[in-house]
C-alpha cells in the first residue's frame, strides 16, 4: 500500500524554515572518546576463583563420599526437671484461673508533701551561710599575730598534784589485812501503838 504525499505528516512552516536555514558551522566541535575499561588483576583473580569453584562443584564425584548413619538421641528429663515443670504448670494454672473479682478496690493517692516552715528556714540559713563563705571579702580581715603560750604550773599547783598522787598511791597500795573484822546488824524497828493510832487518824 503506497502512501500519497498528501497523507504524509506536514511540518510546521516556522520549523521548516529554521531547518532549511540551519548552518552546520554554528555547531561546536566535540571529540568522541571511546572507553574500554579492562579488568584489574584482582577482578581477574576473583573471576578465576569463581570459575574454579563452579568447575569443582560440577565435576565433583559423589562416589567419594562416605556413608554415615545419623543417630537420634532423646534425653529424658530427670526427677528434678519433672518437679520443676509441674511447679511451673501449677503456677501458670493458678495465674490463669485467678478470680479478679476477689480483689478489693483500692484508690491510689499521690502525695507530694511540701517542706514545713522549719525546713524552709533551715534551708535559708544554710544558703545564706554558703553565700557568706563564698563571697567573703578577705580585704576586710585584720592582720593578727598568734602568740603561743605554755604556762608552767605554780608551786601550789605542783604541791596539790603531789598530794593527789600520794593519796592515789596510798589507796592502790593499801593492805586490807590490817582491817579489823566487823559484823553488820540489820535493824527494822516496828512502829509503836501510838504511831499506828496517829497514822490511822491522819
């Protein structure tokens, strides 16, 4: 089937005039660079290893494999494990079967007690003390000289100390064998009749 000229798509007049008047000399010259990046030695090495691995898998002979028998072991639990399992099951059943209707209703009260006046006062005193120490002006201090005194006791004090030491030594070195034997008599006199009558009248 042939297409007539009138059936072909028509080009816009403005576009047609621009195409006809286009000068190739106005185009900028560009150089085409063909790149053919060769693989590195590392790429070649990895490719070779991959190929050798595939060949090894494909050419592997299964008749070299040794036959093995799989042994299944079932370890039974001991008495302690069984008792522990029973305890856990009983605990779970108790939790699952617990009747929440037996719980008593409680109301949670949130308390945030504020400090009383005494605590606030003590805190203020503490803060004022710290501020006074931190901001203390050393320039207001007066220079002082420390005098060391080591007064010796007077003769009277020395004499009293000697008497005290002699008294203590006499008590510590006292011979109890020189004491005479004495008997203690306990007396509990009964009140007279007159005293009893006066006590009753009172």
